[in-house]
C-alpha cells in the first residue's frame, strides 16, 4: 500500500510499504477513509534531522474495518470506526480513570512497527479498546467532523475540562490553530460565556468567533497580556487554554490568568521548564493538562457531532489525496492552510 | 511594647516599638497570647542582607481583642481570636471564592506599617474579616493547636485539598517539617489511607506516623524516588504534597507522582522555574497549590481542634518567651526544634 514517511525536516514522501496484516489476536486492520495532518506533525517537519530511512507519520484517521483478530469483540468487517491518536486497551486502571494515554498496554501510532495514520490502511493494536464505531456510512458528509474526534477536538476539550471551564468561568484561549479553535468550541460547549481568543490570523479568529469566542486579541506578548487584562478589569480570566506549546505562549498564559486560576495546556511543549516561582505561588496558579486521552471523550462528544450541534470539522480548510500529502505539509507549515484533510 | 525585628541573616532582636493603636475604623488591637516561628521566617533568617533598621517579623498569632475600630462588628474587647497569616476583608470576590490571600483590600503582616505577629500586641487591619473568634478562655490548653490555625495547619490542609486528596488517592508528603506533618494530618483527615512521608528526622517522622503516615521514606533524591516507586508498584502516588520549597523537593515530587496525578505545593518556592516539559506533559501531571488562604479553612477545621479529634499543636516542641525569640530562631535554624511556640 501507499503511506506517508518523513525523512527529515521538510522532507515528507509517499511511498510503497507492506500491506498491514493481523499480527496479534487483538489487532484489526482498518482501511483509511479520512486522515489529516496535525499541528504536532509540523514539529518534526520543521526540525527533524535527515535520515536514510523514512519513518512513518500520522496519528489521526477514521476508516472501515477490513479484518479483526480472533480476540476482538464488537467490531466487524465493514464497520466505520474512528481511532484516537493513542491506542489503548481501554480496560487497565489508567484507561478506567480516563487516562488512556498512559494505558499499560497502549502506545503511539507510527512507532515501534505500528503503522502511521497517513496511509491507505493501518494495523490497529488493541483494536477493541482503541476503535470507536461510528453509526454512519462511508460517504457520510459528517466524516470531517467525526475525524476530529481522533485528536484535535478532544485535545481542545481536554484542555477546557482540565482547566475547569464551566458557565461561571471566564476563559482565554491562546492560539488560533485548529487546537485553539477546538478549545474555543469546547469552552462554549462547557458553558463559558466569556471566551477571549488570542490569535492574529483573521480568517481563523473569524471561525473562532463562530465557534463561540466573544473577544479576539490579536496582540502578542506583553501587549497581548495587557489587552486581555484590560478586557477583564485588570484581573485576567479564571481559565487559560494554552494551545501553542511555545515558551512565549506559556508566559502569556501566566500573564493573563486570574489569581487562583488554572492554565490548561495541550500545546506540545517546546520547552523544558515553566515559570512557576514565587509570583505564581503567591497567586495560587495551577498548571494542568497534557497529552489528551482522546479515547476518554469520544462517546461524550459523538452525539453532538452526529446531530450537527457542533461542527469541529470546519477546521479543515484544504483537502488533498494521499499522493498530495507533501503539498499538505508545505501548506500547513507555511500557514496557507489551517488544517489539511487527507482522502487516501 | 516589645516586638521582634530582623536586622539581617542570623540577626533577630527583641526591641521596644510603638504600642499599636487603632488607625482605621476597620482595625482592632489584639494583645498576643501565643505566637510562633514559621519555617518561612527561616528564609530571611538565613539569607537577608544586613540593614541599619530592623524589620518587624512574624505572621502567626492568637490573642485577645483589646480595642476595635468603629466599623468592626462581631468582635468585642476580651474575645479570644486567631489571625490567619494574611489579613483580608473576607467580603471581596476573591475572599468569597476562598482565596483570601488575593483579597482586594488585604495584605501581609509585618509589611507597610503593619505590625508583625512576634510581639506583645498587633494592630489588625480589616479586623472583622481577618479575625476568627475562638470559644475558649485565655488559659485554654488548646491554645497551641488553635494557634496552628493561623498558618501551618491550614497550609498543609490547602496542599492536600488542592491536590485532590480523598479516600481513593494514595499520597506522598515531601518534608517532615511542621508543614509536612500538617499535610499528613490533613491527608488523613480527608480520608487518605496510604500516606508515604518522605523525611529523615526520626523524631519528626515518628510524629508523622502518629498523624497518619503509613510509610516513611528516609532516602532523598533519586534514591527516595525509587523507594516510593517500589512502595507503589512502580507507579508513584496520585497526590504529592510538596512541603519544602527547594528545587530538589520539586524534582522529587515529579519523580514520585503517578501519571495523571497532582503535585500540590505549599513550600515557599526557592526556585523560579519548574520542570514541566514534554515528560510531564505526556504524563498529564498537574502542578497546583500556593500560599494558603488559611482564613478559608479555619471554620472548617476549628471543630476538630476544639473537640480534640486532631491535635496539630503537637508540632510545637519548644516554647520560649518573647525575649528568648532569638534563641527560638537559632534552635529552628539548627533543626534542634521542629517549631517554636512563643508566649509573650
């Protein structure tokens, strides 16, 4: 089959790879209907050292079950399924607590001999725990929004949940990428009435407003902090959803959070340490969040997607076929596309 | 009157200062019955640059109301009262949320013309909001335990509350000082059944066992982390209560916390940044806590102290009079005393 490999910074190729087959009795093989490129795929795309051999890439996909191992229950050939971006048994103690990203028998796509999502098909380990059946057909118009359940939407949702967003909390979302916009949608879904979106790409922040943002702050750094403080009577907001992952965004988060407030973070950290010294201590600031256990949220979010209450798939603004995936990377890296959908 | 002043590292003196008088209509004057020395007083005691003029010091006291300003309601001459270590109006939005340490009209003792607690008397700003009446006499045997309500016990309690301690959480407490032991007592009160105390002073950890610690780990650093991991099947504990404030203790906290777990911190930070990079992100670790709003917890904790269910005053292992306060500092700094009670 054809699949995407990364050979180094700026070097993504679509090549022939072995067709996936059942290796373990808990595996399934899924033919990919839709996949996409993640903001986190851009970190290696920008910085990975060149290698002779390519590495598989991609961790967001939905598709059709082609085959299941002998131990897999509840999934059948022809089922349309979505895969969260970490595979897991969904039965261990961590999974039971809703932390499938720490599953005792789980792991990441595109590592250690596991397929990546940006290909024609995927061998899915721990298929029964990992895959969620979707009550739609292969040509459903909902596929883009359903695909967001694999990562970007639950990632924004995880951020908002961990930051304690509810009807009584004011919220700042840092970042107008697909995760930031998903965080806006999530905060609104959790009842927040005041949502300040920090971002400077008008087409993105316009979508953010449609998703529920009440204010947009285009300024960055100290200026951006001042602007959010002005909008909140000097106090900042109860919750801050950090959806970028850069040190400056973290600094901004601490600058705009209200005393006693919570900074949730889901931007993959491009830093090792955060400023949580005396000042944040005296203000009782909490820092939480992390890699999102998407699997924990899919059942909760699915009905709203199925009935059209929310349309997280609107973050996709470009579609490519599998052979065009390298163009998709270039477009996202150049910020010509917000998020790229792949139809293999 | 006589009061304690700090002139620099190792230089604490008891001197004559002006008697406190009502300055604002919201003030009260309280004659001090009991005060004490805080672990946080030792930071300036160890490091403050020498000054010509001394600065008042001390922020934990209970006493008797001598006089009240015209706007103070509910407090009368002769009332025995305890003062939390931050004064506050107890009516603003932050106070209403239980964050009296961020009160819009509050402040710290021994700063900006406000008296310190280690003296014969104190002018109490925002007296109605700050002081809590105690239904005991001036010679009650409960005074030491009641005095802990001003800081050390609610500080440990804040740590446990913020870290989400309950009957289902395993807990590690880092530090066998008075705050750490208070955190043990607090975790037990909140229902924790497995409490690992990290500390290497046997007399202190013995008291910790009486307060509810089920395991004691004397090793520090990497070795201590390994030991806690051994005790928890390799996983670490759900909650970690960091009661020291040194960088090494924070590193230990991240080392012994379970995936998805919470590090609560109440040790005054002697660091500016904490290690919350990719590793902690992938493990969904939360860092919370901060300066404790003692005022928020006093009514909740008071009944258990009054009926003897808990005896947080057992952390006091030395008593001095006011003139002997410099000896008290020396003893605490040399770890010859766990916590020093002052009877002015």
